C-alpha cells in the first residue's frame, strides 16, 4: 500500500471520529434553566427525560438498580447540568451556565 493511501485512510478515520464525537449529544432540545428548576429532588429519571433529550449517563456499565447513577444534560452554548440518582430517584443536582 502506498504511504498516501495510508495517510488518507488515517485522516478519514479521524474525520469520522470527530463527526461522531460532535454529534454525540443531540442538542435539538437543550435543557433550560427554567426546566432545570422544575426537576426536584425525589423525581424519577423519567421526569428528567420529559424536559430534554440531551442527557448522557456517565456510568453506563451493568450495575445493580440501587447503585447511584449520574446523568449529564446539556443546554445551549456549552452549558450543562448534572443529576444524581439512587434507586431511580434524584437526590442532588448541579448546573453550570444554563439560561
């Protein structure tokens, strides 16, 4: 194989990875500060997804249902919120830059 073909394949691979990373978070329904405030301690994960589709589970490994779970949800312009759940119930949350 020629060096130019190998280099081209590597560049194509990097481009695909970059596009996949950039498209990894669906921002068609970003979380707003008003929505963030509506999500109260004691609410379920289902309630979280009623407001946004930009959330990603931080620890997606196979764990018991009672193991704490963390979800990071994204707002507009790089803002985010983190929600902490135990046994499917939110017990804490934090946000940075939501508007």
